[in-house]
C-alpha cells in the first residue's frame, strides 16, 4: 500500500506534498510522488529544468526524513489526472493527495478540471488540499 501525491511546482503542490508526507508517516506506508507533463512543444524548457531541481530537492528531503518513497516524472502525453490515477493503481494506493485551487465555473468549463477527473476516476479515497493564503 502507498500514499500517492500529485505534485506540481506551485504552492498547492507543496501543500499537497506536506499533507501526503504526514499521511504516509501516520499510515506507516510508502510515499509515491507523481509529476506529469504532457510533453512536446507546449512545455517550457526552463520550467522542466526547474521542476527537475525541485523533484531532486524533494527526494533529498524524503531521504533525510527516512520516509520510504519513489518519485515519478511522467512525460507520456497524458493528462496529469490520467497519469495520477494510473500511478495510484500501479502502486496500490490507499490514498491520493492533490492540491486544488479556486476556479470560476467558466474556467472549469473551458479548461477542464484535473481534480474533478481524479475524484471521479480514482479507486481509492482522495484528499484535496488548499495552499494557505498569504
């Protein structure tokens, strides 16, 4: 069993990671960190490098905390929601943790919603986390 967290390099992603670390420790299970890019020309090279550095820092943090973990950076052309749900199945997740943000109804309609897709498609409970307001 594991706790799977969908990670993005943003405040809501960091909040989800913190909550997932707490849950994995509380449950005594592995943490699986999943980051997903679509890939191709729509991705920014600087953003990819920054994310790689951040994922390396996360790995160092988890090592220092002694938490069993794995980090997966997928570039498979899938929506992040699909990659996260597939990872949850692959790693026998007992919980998925995701960060969410406030969106307007029009924004949800035009852009879709990874959070909604994860909630509908996941086979295990999903914990949604908001970043603290600054």
